[in-house]
């Protein structure tokens, strides 16, 4: 049954969008489960595990820790590497 989008109100379109996104998420999860099961079966048939086949799977890449370049003169436990947002104490010191 086709939906006539031109007849829907903005609220109805928003509701439809939310329903579509929820359904899309469910379908993706289901599809990932099927693909993962197939990959596990193939790895198991070869006498391996998925972590042996894909050692980086499941780990998030993070940049290497950077040594701090700046230290709060009032509280030496507060440091900043110079990357990312400037801490409040650093902004205050600049003023």
C-alpha cells in the first residue's frame, strides 16, 4: 500500500521518519547477526575464531596518548596536551 507523502502533515512525516529509522535499525541489527553467524561458521570450519581472523575487530582505534605540554600553575594536577578544547583554567590564564 503506497503512502501519499503529499497528503501527510509535517508531524505525520516526522512520525513516519522515526518509524522508518527504527525499522532500519532493527533490520540492520538482524542482518548483522546473520552475517556474523555465517562468518563465525566459516571461521569455525577452518578451525579459527573471528578474533584470529580479524584481530582488530571490536577494538576502537584511539590516538596515542600525548604528553601534557601545559600545567595549571594553581593546581599542578590539571594538565593539557595542547590538543582538543582548551580547559577553562588555560583560557583564564591567557586572559
